[in-house]
């Protein structure tokens, strides 16, 4: 990244960082998509086992990824300020606490999964597949968390093309390994749905190898020598870094867990509603890749400009990214609204499910617009390292407003299951208003001399 002198230069640099992030996020989504498709072609039990394991894992996975992603604004600000020695130290301490986080993650998993799975009243084979999937995947958690530390280092410097290339190299390997372990071609043993966890664990290890080679052999990362002369543990540095990362991870946990809870509540409305809801949520998650990518890119630029003490430039990037997000969200919403029938037909051939899905997609379109407003504001605040307010607003908008309002609308109005979506949308919009007000306060604070 470099200093820019005009809005046009900023737009060009923003797109150069944003597009690789978008490609990476889309590629990562593809892995889960192919896992689902392949498991479905083995048996219903394998599909259900993989789905249950993924639903249990995802909120906590998002928590851990969010905590480690707190390194991005910290390193971006240091990069903008030219404090290279501090970058090296923070990355090295990041290695230590990310391994500690992996140990906690694994310990909780090994304790909680055997206790939780029997309470879900699953078919014995489904429960066994889910358990084996999670056990296999756990072997790749430590290298994956270390890879995230290195990825945040690279992203914080705007080197998102490098991280995109690594992702594009790993995702096909991951899909291929999952196929091999799941189906057992060429006389190899077939492990069914659990094989997806095995393939992902191996891919996580290869991911760490690629990130390590890239960081040690490319400019400017090689000069940091992050693997040389490792310092002792520094509790004060851990506290500073986790002070940024924990609120981000907690915010992501709130977002991921709320949709899981709503999915469980849909069970009261029968199989048709559940199927239509899950398909609509899948569509919404695909559409969310766009505002999410814009949010991630904006965190990098706001952090970089804040570190360089150029608050006006940080504000310009925020306005550009926010405008781009609204245009993208509006365009996607318009296309989805006009093609709801075709989208529903892609997901199902069941007439009853399709009819319900078209209605759910209408709510998904509105949710896409709300996400287009919300996500860039979160990204900007993370760039300023102002993360606690976003966490409190996420708690309020999802759990304090969205879920209670959704429950009330579903129970006491004619909306029925659609009421949960209406409640979540209302919570998102209120949260976005709070984020916008908070961002205005933070921007004014950084305009003051000496900040």
C-alpha cells in the first residue's frame, strides 16, 4: 500500500486490495459447498453428519478466527506508522497466543462434543459421522491458527493478492483430498462424511507451509524474520492484542450463533419450512461475501491511514467503501428480487419448498441491503481498533432486539416463521444506526491534534 493523493487513486487502490479478498472468500465458501454436495452423494446420514458437525463448529470457529483477525488493524496501524520492529514482535507473540487459543479450542471440543452430541437425539450413524468428522478436523486446528497469524500479517500490508493465490492453491487441494478420503478411489479406504474432516486437516497443514514459505521468501515480509530469535512470552502484549481480538471474535460469534438458533426454532414449523429457511440462509450467506470482503478491505485501509496519521484519508476510504457496498448490495438485491423463482428452482424441485423459499428470498433481499449498510461500518471501526462498541451493538441488535422481536412477530402476528427474519432485519438496521453514530464519534476523535 502507499499514500494516495486523490479520490480516484484511493478507489483504484481499494479495488486492488478488495478484489483478491473477494476471490479468497468465494473460494473458501466453495469448500463447504463441495463438502455438502459430496456428502449428499454418499448417503443421507453422511450429509446430516457433516451438516451437524459444521453447525456445531461454525460459531466457535468464527469466534477464534475473529480473535486472530484482531491482528489486522493492529499491524496495519504499525505499518502505516513505519514501526517495523514492533510488527515483528507482535507477530511472534501472535504465534504463542494463537497456539494457546488452539489448545483451549481443542480442550473444550474434546470435553463438550461427547456431552453435547448425545443430547441432540441423532441417529447413531449420524452422531458417529459427526464425531469422527470433528475429531479428524481437530488435527489441523493448530497449523490453521498459525496460518491465520501469517495471513493477517500479509493482509495488513495490503498483500491480498498473495493471500488470494495461496487460497486458490489450497482450496482445490482441499476439495480433492476430501473426495479421496470420502470416496476412497484407486482402492484407498473410504471414510464417508468423516473424510471431509481428514482432508481439511491435511489442507490446513499445507496452508501453513505455504504461508511460511511466502513470509520467509518475499518482500517485505522476509525482512521481519518472524521465525528468528523468538522472544519470551509477554503477557502485557497478549493483553493488548486480545483486547482488540476478543471483541471482534465475540461479535462474529454473535452473528454466527444467532442464525443457528433461528434455524433450530424453524423446526417447530415442519420440514418444508426448515428446508426453505436453510436454502434462503445459504443464499444470504453467499450474498454476504460481497459486503464482508469490503469490510475486510476497509479495516486494512483505515488502520494504515490511521497509523500514518492521515485521518482525512481514512474517512475518504470509508466513504468510498460504504458507497461501493451500497451499490453492490442494491444491485444484488435487484437481481435476486427479479430472479427469485429461478434461484428457488436452483435449490429445490419440491413445489411446496419452492413456494415457501420464494417468500424467504424476499426477506433475504432486504437482509442483503441491511448487511450492505452494516458491514463497512464494522470494518471501519475495526480499522480504528474501536471494537468494543461494535460487540455491544451486535449483542443488542441480534440478541436484544432481533431475536425477541422475531419471536414476537412469529408468535403474535400472521408472519409465522417469516417473523424471525423480519426481527433480524430490524435488529440489523438498528445496529447499523448505532455503528454509524459511533463511527462519527471516533472519526471526530481522530481529527483532534495528537491523536
